C-alpha cells in the first residue's frame, strides 16, 4: 500500500527539517542556501509534504511582480524521490498562487523534464526582469547561470 502524502502549510517546528533538507541541496550546488532565521521569516510562504508525520518534501512561493510568483526551494528527501511528492507540492503551490490571483508561476531549475511533466514550458530567463534584478544580481552564478527558466500560466 503506497504511503499517504499530506501537503500542508509549514509551521515553526518545520524550520530545522527544512533547514537540513535545503542545506543538503545547497551543498550540492543545486539550491540556494537559507539560514534558519531566513526560513523563520519566510515560513508563511512554505508548504511541506509529510508521510507519517515525517517531513519528506518542501517548496515555497516568492512573489516577484504583480502577476508573477516563483517556486523556490522545491526539494524531496532522499529515499522519497520518484513517488509523486514533488508533483503534489507543485500542485499545492499552484493552488496557492491561484488563490492569490497570481497567474504566472515560474521556476529556475535543473529538472526541466519534471516541470514539463507538470505543465510548465521552457522560456527565456530574460522575460523575468523581476527575478534578474531581485535575486540574480546577487547570485555567484550570475554571469554563468546554468539553470533553465520554466513558466506555467494558470487560471485565476
């Protein structure tokens, strides 16, 4: 019997497991690091996936413009990848974006096939000046970015 995955809003008790998961990805160079303090400040933007009360995935939304939001910090713990948890998190984040009347949802990713499977299209990063001036300007990979931009327009 497959495990039941529950997606919910993150709470204060999730900060440490979020920090550990995100740090693991950051050490591999595939996600920006987040301090515990930053996670506490941004907690209301995070959703988590749980199996039997164990945090096994996370993701967040960051509003970049009046109609644009970015999926950030999307990750699944080792041993739980390939079970549809990432898609459940993306669906939950898309619902949150729709509830906030934000029709454009973008991400920068190395996992293009995952996002395509979830209805996103590859686009040129230059169409997101909000992202470039908000975050990319501070990124160490600014002039040699190897992430791919993806976009999904949703009904709001």
